[in-house]
C-alpha cells in the first residue's frame, strides 16, 4: 500500500512538496565577524524540516575545506565564502533566485 503525503495528498513517490518548499525558501548569506576578528559565512533561511542541514553543511565543508557547524537553524562556515557560495548552493539544488548574498 502506498504511503500518502499529508500536505498534497499524493503518494510519496509522486509527491513534490520537498521541491516546492525549496523554491519558496529565501536564503540569506552574509559575512559575520566573531571574536578576535575572525570572519565567517552565515547561511540562513534553509528549512531544517525539509532539508538535512547536516548533509548540506558536510558538503559545504568538504567543498571549501573549512570548519563549520549547524546551530539553531543556520549554517556557519569559517572564512569568507560569499563570492562562490551562490553557485555551490545552486549545485546542491537550491534555486538561484532565492539566494541573496550580502
């Protein structure tokens, strides 16, 4: 028996709620300065219920060879990665129009 999605009512193999949720999110990328003038890239707006933030941060840390963490619904990467983070997030499946870099 097929499992039915609670949101759209379609079977899970036909459900597109996850992809629609990615299209509706607004992702904000900004530079934040921490203690001792250490710079870091903060990524906010990715829904932790629809996306596995641990998997996303693991991909980003491997791509940029830096440290990073997931806290309270945002991703923090060590270092300034604002110039290339948009293309990397697009490769991970997020729409380019929803990513705003400050």
